[in-house]
C-alpha cells in the first residue's frame, strides 16, 4: 500500500521498473547487502526511491536500488521529482554548497558514476508513506 502524505498531496509513490532507473553514484556494497537482507527478512518495501522525473536518474536510494536488483524485483516504489522542485535541496555531503544538477544527470545518463556519498538530496517535506509486499514487486 502506498499513499500520498496529507501535507504534500502532489508527491505520489509510483512503481517503476528497476531496469529503467539510472544510478549516479557508487555504493558501499557491504552496506547494500546488509540492507538487502533486512528488506528480505521484513518481506516489505517501506521507503520509496527518489528519482528525477525526466532522465530517471536516482537522486536518493542507490543502496535500495541495489537491493531491488539483488532481490530479483522487477519494480520498485519511487517518487518522481524535478530538480526545479522548491522543496528539494541538493548539496555535497562534504560541503554544504549546491551541486550542479547537470553533473548529476550526466553521471546517470553516461554511467560514469560519481564517488560514494558525493551528493546529498534532501526534501524539506516528508515523503509519502509506502509499504508493499516484495511478492508484489517481483
């Protein structure tokens, strides 16, 4: 079951094919495998991946994207956003200065990934809730 938060009715959780999502950053593989085991044990997907709406590059959720692949899921819950969204703040993890959005999109489109934890995407509002059985995402 996925829904729209009362405070942000314009953000909706949608299911997107795992194969269409484009990572922009490298991941910590050990952390990702631990998370995959946790998700498998719960049997539910509870947090949507933030995805840029036009190029389908992953904004936040690279480890969860890996988990979806590891678990053999064909689709995952996502929230589609624009880099123009006034509620979105994008900075470097190491420095709170803004990041070039075109650099992030280029990394996802080209497959030339940025280093682990290069960018930090934060919403000023809460995400919609999500709780879907993994069997429904196979």
